[in-house]
DNA sequence: CATGAATGAGGATTCATTCAT
DNA sequence: AATGAATGAATCCTCATTCAT
């Protein structure tokens, strides 16, 4: 029977430690931003020690980068479960918009992380090698839908996939990222069920309407 | 003619000192966020001393709040120069969207400040007494346009002014707030002239299209 | 009719301002000690401004000295109302002890101020010219009682008035000055009525007993 | 033989660092009080750095609390070497009073610390968990002496041990705590040998006399 | 006599990180 | 592979006091 105290028999622990640190760090960065987050605070909530954070991630910034990468991996993995090619272009588009809306609605942490990264001018994202092609996928998917739709005569508006992606993202992201200031000013909670459903429909209609109507 | 740089020729000008500090602080907060900003760094770039920052604003947070308030005052004052009542509903709507787009495009600092405030869950905005009614104005204006448009039969979509405001804001804000991550991923610069003009038109068309087309 | 806004008609205000500042300062010094007291805090609670404190008292230390002097003047003035010469020696002694006990019991502020001054090694008291002869009075009074008592054969113990004064003071002062630590350790409140009366009697008995009993 | 002053020859000795800081801090707090003490001043006189003070004690107040605790531990440990049960009640009482007198006479630092803590209304002492039962010991000892004395018919006065403790403390403490103001007013030095011996005898006689004489 | 604005010097505390083993 | 102890360099903030009028 293997002795769990023998380091040779504890191999999965390193993975678990890393994952533990990463999860705690994510929460801390999401709550306080990069500068506001405290390495000490992360260490305290972790099963391991502060020293391990440096052992595994090198620095606070290294840890933040790892959190960021993991966050992008998460949405990418979710996106990959969408099977849009099987749907007709309109349905596929609706599905894609709804997915974006729902993912960001369900993952305000992810949204905050992106907002934080923008405060830092995407300095850390830029250094993540994997990111760029990762998200090229998203555009390829959208492009495919648009071209199918154009071919079918459903989408009559000439437009760029990146532009459409920008609009979808803006509409879905903003209501999560800016819910606090928006709520403070207009006295409402954008994440509340009723508003959420109304806005989801509205966003889908807006984008679909734009693509299916001829240029003014 | 007296040299204004010679301290003997400078009246102790509380207003100017305050304004100077505020301008420098705004730049620092915009660049580094609330936690990332350094009071020392602000003081150094100021004509006065660190001590004065505390004298006038009480604390780093007090200074940040003042910056935030000033930022909102700025957009409000700009909005108030719009004379939308003189325009027909469609023109007024276009003008309002264009104004939002252009203001945020021209003031990325403002956009960053709002993003930063959202990272802090609008904790400071909430405490600014003046804010809420300030921005109620924006909605009143939009509401007036929408109801005139509905009366004239131009806007056929039943909808809430706050919802429309949310969509306009999302579309205009996101391309500024998220231009760094968006640029990193899609290899483009959203603030570049060509893209800007295309997106401005697109956003106007999207919102106008939504309001002028009947519900699906 | 005199105009109260004309400074020439406001002469008594200077006195009132001084007295106001002194009262507020006394409370602040008593609560926080000399180093712990804040000139700003004093100024805020005052009807006048911080500048006036410096105008009247020169410095924080000058203000503290004035408070100290006033405190000693207070007890001296109270002492001077005692008419001990009319009483027989024993009654006079009892009366003197009771007065000391009651004055310190009723003026914990005074006691704290003396304790604070001792923390500062009586540096400020030493500089108050008036103090020394002021308190010589107290000893002269006690000396007179003791010598009358000795002559009458009531006080049979040979002893120095200053030593007796020291014992009376120690017994009366300590229960007020150290009531907090004593209370924390022994779980009692030394200022409570029942204890107070018991201790008063005890202290009188102790001193009287000492003076009226022959050396062991 | 290795030189202990060479850092390379000094094991990182947490205990020694802590003790060093504590000793220096005690001197600083004793001299200037809690508010008057400077963390920088303490750090400078220490072999370690200011940072270590915070590492070990968390805050200036934490350091002060540790000093206070150590001070109480010191007197308790000294008390515990007294072997009063072996002495007859009168001798035991005399010994206890003399011990109190001599300990406070020899440790004016301790006396000042208690005085300082009273300025702070025993706020820090109250939070020291260990203190209360520690000093219950002192009362238990005194109680045992008193009850033995009462049984033996030596102490004829009915009285509470806490009251007697209060009187002993008052008499011994005051001459140390208030020696500065007392000296300033009466032009004497209470710590001088001749006075000290006279007062010690006087205090013992006073308390013993009180207990051995019948209530008036 | 009175005052609002200003301030140099210092004060407590915190931070991400590394050393020695 | 793992870690408890240690730390230099900031960081935010406060203090008693004075200036200019």
C-alpha cells in the first residue's frame, strides 16, 4: 500500500495545488482587480502556502496570466459544444447570440476578468500565445453562418463577421460589466430574471433585424 | 507683465490647486485604476504637494470620488448642449446615438473610469448624491424622442427607454472599453478612423432599424 | 447701542474664547493624554478656530500647561473652603482625608491629568511658577492639624506631615487613577457607591489608626 | 569561536528577535506612552528592522499589548517565589507588603506601564486573556494570610482581601507613579534611600496596624 | 484681534518577493 | 519538491504649526 506521505506517491497533489491556487486567485482577482488583489489574501484562502504560489506561478502577474488563460479556455470549451453547422443560418445565429448572452450572464467573473484586463490594456492577454487563434475560431464560426445566410438570401445586409461579433459582444457584455453603475443610476438590477429575458430577446431581435433588413 | 510661474505672483488659488490635482489624479486613476494609482505619483505631477491632496480631498478614495463626479458632470454638460427637441424624432434619435458614440470615442478616459468604477461595484458612484437625478435626464430626453416617434408612427416597436439606452450604451461603450482585448484577439484597432465611421453608422442603423421595424 | 460686530465692543469674548478652548482642551487631554490629544480635535469642538489656540496658547504644550495650571487652581480653591482650624484635630484630620477622597472621586479628570503629567515626568508642572507655594498650603494645613493633635495627646505617632500627605494621597488617588486596571483584574468597579463608601471609611480609619496608635 | 555579531553566525533566531524588540519597545513605551512612542524609534534601537516589528506583533498596539503582558508576567513570576505559607500570618503579611513595595520601587517601568494602561482605560489589558486569573492568585495568597491571621486572633479587623490589596497597592504604587509631581511640589525625591526605607516601614505599619486593631 | 489656506516632516502600515534549508 | 522566516521599498496618511491678509 502506497504511503501518501512519500512525495513520490503524491503526484496528483501538485496538480491539485495548482488548481486550488488558481481557483482562489481567480476569485481574488475578480473581486479586487490585479492591483487590488493581495497575494497574502490568496495564500490564506489556499490549502497551500504563499511560497507555493511563487513556486508554481513565479509572480503575482504570472498567476494573473494563468487565471486569464484559464478563463479564456473556459469560454472556448463552452463554445465548442455548440453545434451550429447543423442549424439553418437564422437559427444558428440566434443560438450563437443566445449562447454569448447566457455565458456572460452566467459567468460575471469572466466578464469582470476581461474588464480588468482591459484596464491593463490587454498587456497580459497579448503575451498569451494561445489566445489569438483560439478566438479566431469564434469568427470563423460566425463567418460560416453569415455566408450560409447570405447564400440562402436570409441575410441581406453586407457586413463583416468581426463587426457583427463586436455588436453581439457589446450588447451582451455591457449589461454584465456595467451593471453596477447602470444599476446605481437607473435603480435597476440588470441581472434580474425578467429584465434578463427581455434583454436577451431584444438583443437577438436587434442583431437578426439588422442582418435581415436591407441597408437604409 | 507678472510671471504667473513665480509663486509671489500667484494668488493662493484654492480653486486652481483643486483643479490641478483633479486633472492629474484623473489621468493617474484612468491609467492605473483605483488600487493601482499612487498618491505619490499624483502629487509629483502636481504643482502642489501630497499634503494638499489630503487637505482638499481627505483621502485617495475622496480624490477618486471627486474625479468620478467630475467625469459624470462632463458628459452631462456635453449632453445638455444637444438640442434634440428641435429635430424630428428620427433625426433626434440618430443625433443622440451619434453623440453617445462620439463622446465615448473622444473620451476613452471617461469610459475607463466607468469601467474602473464597475470593478469596484459602483461603490463610489453610489455615494455621490448628485448622480442619480443627473442621469435621469438622459432617460427623459430619450423618452421624449421615443414618444414623439411613436406618435408620428415612425417608431413602431413598443419598448422601454431604459432598454434602448442600455443597447446604445452597450454598443458605444464596449468598442472603447474593450478595444484592447478585442484588438489583441482580432488584430485590429477599433479606434482607427475607418472602423470608427463604419461602426458608428452600423450602430445607428441597428438601433434605428430595431425601433422602426415591427416585432418579429 | 453698541454694535456687537465691532471688535471694540466684544471685549469679553476673548476671555470666553480662552475659557472655551481650555475646557475643550482639558477634556481632550484627559481622554487621550498629551501625545494622544489632537489639536485639530480640540479646534473642532471649540467655538473658535485652530488658529486661535495658537494665538492664545502658543503651542499644544502651552495649552496643556494652561490646562494643568487650571486643574491645580481648581483643587486649591476647593481646599481653601475647608475650615479646619475650627475643628478639633481628629475631626479636622477626618475632614481633610474625606475632602481628598471626595474631591478625587468627584474629579477623575483631575486625577487623570496628574497621572498624565507624571508620564511626562512633571516636566510641565515644574515650569509652572505658581505651583510650588500653592501646594505648600496643603502641607501647612496638615502640619497645623498634626501639631495640634500631638499637643492634645490624640496623635501619639511621631511623623512628618509630608509622609502623612503621601499616604492619604496614595490611598485616595490610586483607586481613581488605577480603577481601570484594577477593575479589569478584579472584576469590580471602584467608583461604585457601595465600594466607595466602604473605602472612604477604611482610608480614614487607616490613617487615623496609624496616627493614634503607638509605634510598634 | 564564532562571532555572534556576524549575521552569518547567527541562526535566524525568531525568539531572540522577538525578545529584543520587546525589550526595546518596553523602554520606548515606558518613556513616551503608547501614543508618544514611535515605531521608527523602536526599530532603530533594535537589531532587526521595523518590518519585523509588524511581522511579529502586527501593529504598534499589538506590540504594546505584548509588552504589557510581559510586564504582568514579570511581577507574577516574582510573586511566585515568595513562600508565604511557611511564615506566620503577621510575618507573611509584612513580607507581602514589603515585596510589593520593593518590586514597584525597583521596577518604576512596570509602574509607569500600568499608569499608561490606565490612561487608555485598560483597553489593552482587558483583551489579554491570561491576565485575570493570573492576578486572582495574588488575592488568593492574601486571602489565605488573612484567614490564617483571623483564626490565630492576630487580625481582628473584619475585611475583604481585595480592599487590603487596594490599600497596599495604593500606598506602594503612588509613591512611584506620582513621584514626579510629588517631587515637584514638595521638593523631594521619593525614591531616595532614606525616604524609601522610612516609607516602607510606615506602609507596613499602617496596614498591619489597621488589621490588628479593632474597628473604631 | 482674527482667519482660511497651506505645509514639511514624519507616522503607521503594507506590499510582493526571496532567503536558507 | 517544498517551506517557514524574513525583508526593502514603498504606500497611504497625520501632525503641529505658520503664512498672508
